[in-house]
C-alpha cells in the first residue's frame, strides 16, 4: 500500500509538471517587423529558453502605442523614436531599449520613370516622383513607416495632404498589403528593407533608392508601466527584454538573412 501511494504521488507530481502551462504575455509589434519573418525564428526559441508564450498583436506603430496606452499589451516593439519617447514621458512605458535597426528604401517600377536611381538624396528622389506624378503608394495608416514617409515629404518641402489622389494612393493597410498594391499598380512605395526582401510578389518592382542617412530605421522595446496598468505582466516583459538584448537574442537577430542579405543589425546596449 505504501509503495502504491508513493507511486501515485510521484505520478501526480510528474503529470502536474508536464501539464503546467507556460507563462504568457502580449507583445504589440509592427507589421514591418512581422513581415520580415524574423519573429518566426525568435518566438520558438523564446518559448524553449524561457517557457514563455509570446502572443503577437501585429499592427502599425500608432495602433501599437494605443494598445500600450490602454493596457491591452504587456510591451511593444515599434520604430518611431519621437512617439516612443513621448510614450515613456507620459508614463505609459517604464523605459525604452534599443533592440536592432535596419533601413528604409524606395521601391518602384524597374523602368523608373521618375529616375530616382540617379538621385543622391531621398528628398530629391521624392521630389522627382511628385514632379512626374508617378503613382506612389503610401501606407496611410499612422504606422512607423507612414510617419517616417510623412517626415521625409515634409523634409522635401512637400505636403501629402495637397497631393492628387490620382497618383498618390493611400492604402490604410500594413506593409505587405501596401507592397502588393504597389506591385499591382507598378507604383513607387516607401518600405523597410526587411519587408521588401521577404516580399514574394515583387512583379516588375525593384529596389531603386537606398543609403541616405535619413533612412535609418531603429526599433525600440517598451514595457508597459504597471503603475498605469497593474495587470500588465511587467516581470515577463522584462524577462523577454533580457532575452532579446542578451547574447543569444542579439546573435539570432544578426544572423537572420534572406538570399544572403542581413535584414537587421542588433544594437542593444546596457540598461
């Protein structure tokens, strides 16, 4: 009897251990980050190393920040530095941490009717598109990519609010859908390099302009402040941050390639 009781206790402990659910948290990420395919590499390793199930909410940066403000996620990973700093300054995030960067590029029809390949500055390239009234497809969704595009138009002395919708088309959608629209219309489009490299429906589009320092694209990680939202899983957000900024996470980010081309450069610094 004593032996059977001991066996039952051991089996009970074993089954309880095996069925213990992993910790879970919600992370809002940009569509450009998701479209790169990197999350498909990272999420399984995070689960294996931390026993942490990370549920991604894939939205534009503006919507990700709204989710953080309303306490609907535990952390956000976005790429709009001014908005990120404001998020922390207003107390919605405990802090902000660099994770990685890549760059934005201008993609367009291989024929390049606006001749942006010959331009030295991104502002000159945008002005060429506007002057020729070549079709330009904008995300128009308040994402980090859209905000950067608007910033560059302003830097070029142009206001998209004044553009004719005959040539300036706003999709109000994510990066993948916007690239598909540009491909269908043979239009120019502003995109992050990672989304472009992972995009399968390139059609007649080519990468035509890159390299201007203004096209730098930094990603930041921001845990939601539990003082604003006590239910936020701050401990798990920090656990994930440690992994992303740690040796393995940074190495995996830097090693991720498509067709031999690196998509992101890890650049996490100390706290």
